[in-house]
C-alpha cells in the first residue's frame, strides 16, 4: 500500500514538472521526456521553439 502511494506521489510530481515544460511551448509528452532527461522542470533559458514538424527543444528559449 505504501509503495502504491509513493508511486502515485512520484507520478503527480512528474506531471507537475512536465506541465511546466508545456508552458515553455513543448508538448506534454515531450515534457515527461525532458523531466527524465533534464531532471525536472525547465530552467529560465530552456523550452521548445515551434517548427513545422512540431516543437523542438532549445536551450536558448526567450518566449
């Protein structure tokens, strides 16, 4: 039971962090990937730039 609660809490924290990437122009699915690869939400200069094939990560985000 405790493991289930910890897993749900971890999922909630990851979802909140992934949502912060959507505020920087990324899709939610990209947000989850960036949470895992960057260790959390975006820094001030990280985000996604719009491209014809979809948003692309940039470390020079000023949007």
